[in-house]
C-alpha cells in the first residue's frame, strides 16, 4: 500500500489576511525531467520583510526561489505548474519578459560571482547595461548609491577601477548585492549568500539585511537555522518538496505546529 501523502500546507485565513502580499505562490509544482521537486507550494511572501526558507539539502528551497524569477525554466527539461504572482500579476503569463522580471526580482547566489574581467565600478553597472537602463551621466551616482546600500562604499571608493575579484570573499558578496541593487529591484532573492563566508563577513551581510528590508522584499534560503532566527521575520520549512510549516519566525522556532518541523530544528535529522 502506498504511503499516505502529506496534506499541503495552507496558511490560516486570519493570518494571511494580515499580510501585505508581495509574492503569492499558489499550488506550485516543479520538475526536473521526471523528478518532482516541488509539490503544491502555496504561500504568501510579505512586502518589506525578510522571509527565510529552511530545510535539508534537496528539499526544494533553491528551486522555489528560482521559480519566482523564472530561472528554473533555464534548466533543460525543467518545468513548473501553478501560479506565482508579483503584486498580483502572474509572472508566467504570456507576454511577461523574463529579463525585465529579473530586474524587478534580483538574485544573489551562494558563491560570490563578480565578473572577473570587470572593475568594481563595472561590476556594479553590469546589470543596468544588460537591461539597457544604463545612463552614463548617472553612472557615478548609481555606483556610489548601490555600494553605500551594500555597506561597501567606504571600503572601495578609492579603488573602483580595480578588479572585483581583488576583494575579499565577504566584500565580493557585498559587491554582488550592490550589483543587484543597482537595477532598483523590488525583491531580492538570496540563495545561501553566506555559506562560503567567514563569521565576520557573515555578520556584515546579516546586519545589511536588517537595513535593506526597509526598502526591499527579501527571501533568503539558508541551512543555518541560527541565521534564520537572526535575520527573518517569517520562516518556511520545506521537506522533500513539501511546504511543511510557515509562520512568523519566533513561533516556528519556539512552538512549531508540525512534528517534522520540531524534529528538524532540534537536530533529529537534516
């Protein structure tokens, strides 16, 4: 006899009604070929908060955020069903330009990836040039503003013509954040942004998140449960492609409603 399938998580209506929604996923499924990696994900992501997504490796965390800005479809044999809306508009409807969507929904990856052949200045401006929103007259102000937002300006203002790869790992990641912010996104997706960084650099990024959430909606995928408690206002727990539990961060970590959540956060698996 087949094992019973878990009931997909649904946020209580009274809780959902109190959220200012920026992103809404409804019955989202995703596949890599025949591998069903996301199963009926339904959740609202609030505006101008940090939402953490936690769970063991292979549970679908990174796949989900890549679905939000349509990077999932770039992988051969990958597909998605269901609906993801940004400010109420389905990002998968015909006519939506994925390039312009990714300007609104930026991504910071696990490993710092400044463009090696570009200076610090040109790294910041790279996204603007790709989206054809680059204005040479505004370049200096754009670079300074983005680097200030990423808490990097004071460290690099006198060496903007040096390669981005000349910076330390933590500085490179903040440079990548500045590159994302330069195109003025509304949402910033972060896929394990601190996993390759030392504790000091990690703390700088975490401090930065508290500042950035005043202006941006942030979704961070993290294996670090302590990091989720430090930086996020809401946390979602994914397991084998299912959304098991989703609530405000304090509640999820102190009084989880699902036994699987409690087992994960107490270290019984994962």
